[in-house]
């Protein structure tokens, strides 16, 4: 029975770990390729385990368990799309939970020692199966949400700390089993402390990321309000200037005509060009009838003018189309901010083209901008290249865009070549 337990329990562990990884992470290759890759490693590892157990090398089998577990780490790194340190953290996190469940199974099965060794190992198999089954049910219900919250944001240095903490927790749990024979109480205390500390770490990660998200959204909301106020102030200033210019229109016209009568054509042209430039500087920018969205677009139009970026906009939002202004501003604001940042990295042909138009009962958003042709990817995720100390998937801005599109949109697609970076999204009409 001991030999059977030593074969079946590791199989439960591997099956559970692979199932959780496949469910909660995003794999690069096809489903069958990933499954076959894990199956090959599991088969080789299983053959080695069985041969050692059948030949009575129980202690040697225990010593190589850690080495066998590390064989799966390269697969997790190569086959999944999350950031490198996030993939490694996920591996050690799952190993920590699996080790805890295995040790908990051993502890509970030890209560059956008086009934004989065979009963003890039989109970180990049954209890381990029950624990892993409960764990899988929890993962099916909460796993994806938990991973999404854990992997939401974070600096690269933070993920290194998280990774080292998870690895340390797992290694401590792996070295506890000998203590069960010499000092059971101490082993239980250490095991409880390690797993408690690990879940405190998970809670801290999620809480930190939630605070970052809330801070980002609050800052963005303040920016939207500030932009609206600034746009309103500039509109009032422009109205005042235009009133004065209209009042002085006859004076300007008579001045230009006098120059022409005197044959001063060149001076007349310069005077009219200067007048035209002044009119353009005080032009009231109006891109759409939605005042909130128009304020945001007008602000970026001014930025592009100041930064020598050719900014072309076509926005047609039907009056009866229900759109959530705040969410739409998150999408357009972040996309335009990324586009401006990309254009600033090139010297010539700085161009941004934005088109928002109805398509049936939806809105299509198409934004394209020139850039330096350099795209930083981790798997299929874009890495922020802004000089802000962050190195996270898509940057917080693009993450927010994807989250909003996931709630209000139908599609979000990115395509790029050596010159143009293109974003395409489809926005559903709000039911509110």
C-alpha cells in the first residue's frame, strides 16, 4: 500500500497543478501542444518514481522530488503568455499550495496509525484526493478572478520580491516532512505559519493592485474634469478674442485694401496671413456634439499642434447613441496618450488618425499612429515603454482600455508594421 500511495499521491499533485495552470493562465501554443508537453515530462518523471519505489529507494525518491518539480518550471515559462516573473510566481504559488495540501493529507492520515500502516496509506490516498478535489472546486469558482487580480499591475522589482517569497514558502514546506517524525508539533507550527504568511502575501498583492487601480482611475477622473474646465476657460477666452476681431473686422479689411491701393501687395499679403494665423490660433475646436468627449479630443488636438503632430479626427456619435462618457474617455484618452508618446519618439511624419463612427447599433473606434517601429512584447502582451519606472503588461493605461472594452465592447484588436501602429475596437451601446 505504501508503494501505491507514493505513486498515486504525486499523480494527484501533477494533475491538479496542470489543471490549475491551464485554467488560470493564458497559453501561447495550442491546447493539445501544452497538454502533450506536460504529459511528456510527467511520464518521464513518473517512470523514474516508479522504478525507484519498486526497487525500495524511498529516501532517494524523496530527495529528487524538488528536482522533478523544477522540471515543470521551463514549461510554465515557455508555454504561457503572462510576464516572466508572473509565470514563475504562479508556478511557485501552485507548488506552495500543493505542498501544503499534501502535508495536510499526511497529518490527517497519521491519526489512523493505530489501525495499521496499510490503513494509514489508504487514508492518505483518500484524504489527499478529497483535499485536491475541494481545491479544484474552489479554483473553478474563484481561480480566474484571483489570478486576474494578482496579475493586474505591479513593478518588475515587486514581482521579483513576490516570486522569491513564493519560492521560499514552497522550499520550506518541502523540507518540513522529516520534522513530522521527530517533532510533530514544531512541524505543524512551521507549516501553519508558512501557509498563513503566504496567503497574507496574496492578500497584500491584491490589495496593493486594487489601490493602484483606484488611484489611477481617480487621477484619470481628475484629469478629465481638469481638461473640461481648461477647455471651458479657453472657449471663453476664444469667444472674447473673436468678438474683438469681429468688431475690428472692418478696420483690418480697410487696412489691407489701403495697402493694395498703394501697390504694397507683399505687405498686404503678410498682414492678411498674420490675421489668418491669429484666427486659426483662436479657432473653436469642435469635433463632436458630446461636450465631454469633445473637450478631451480638443485638448489632444492642441497638444498635437504644439508638438508638431499631424492630428486627423473624424468623430460621428449619433445623438441617440447611449455612451458612458467616463468609460469612453478612458478608452480614447489612453489610446491618444499612447499615440502621442509614440509620435514623440520619431522626428518626422508624426501622424495620428482617429475615426469613431457608427456601425449598426455599435461604434467602431479606429486609431492609428506612426511610431519608431519598436514594439516590446512579453509573449503576446505589450510592455509599456514610457519612462515611468513601470514594466507591466500593456502599461496601466492600455490595461484600463482592455478592461473597459471587455465590459462595454465587442472587440479589441492591435495590428502594427514598421511604421504604423493600429488599434481597432467595437463599442456596444450602453443599456443605461
